């Protein structure tokens, strides 16, 4: 017997903020941040199940893209459709991009 699970959904602004915060607090890429991602996405917000997280991490590792960015896009798509994927991708890259640009300007 298969039990249907209600898909979680967030507003575009909430998705962007969530992934911006994750981009600010997760260091070392997707595998290094696995515990933080699980804590935030699975345990605290209950946006995805643990099995979903594991399968999406494996899928992100198989596609030719930066793994953390691919994972963020897949989660964003799950919880907010195509705009969720766009917002999560941009938001997770923004903190690191700003730091690199600031370092370039300062040097």
C-alpha cells in the first residue's frame, strides 16, 4: 500500500530566504553540509523526507553541474516549481558570489 504524502510548498520569497541563509551557513559543498541541510530541510521545516534528501543528493552528484547548486535547484523545484528552482539557485550562490567579488575589489 502506498501512502500519498502532501507536498510541501513555500512562497518564492521564503524559498529565496531559506536558500540564502543556507548559502551563508553551509561551507565546503553539498557533502560537507549534509547534516546542516538535513537539519533544516528534513527535521526543522519538514519540506522533504530523509529518503527524498538522499535520492536528490545522489541525483545531484550524477548530473554535470555543481552539486550544491543542482541540489538546491531540485529542492527549490520540489517546493516551489520552476520559480522555486530559479530562486533557490540564485539565492544559494549569492553569498559566495558577493564574498568573491568583495575579495576581488579589495585586492
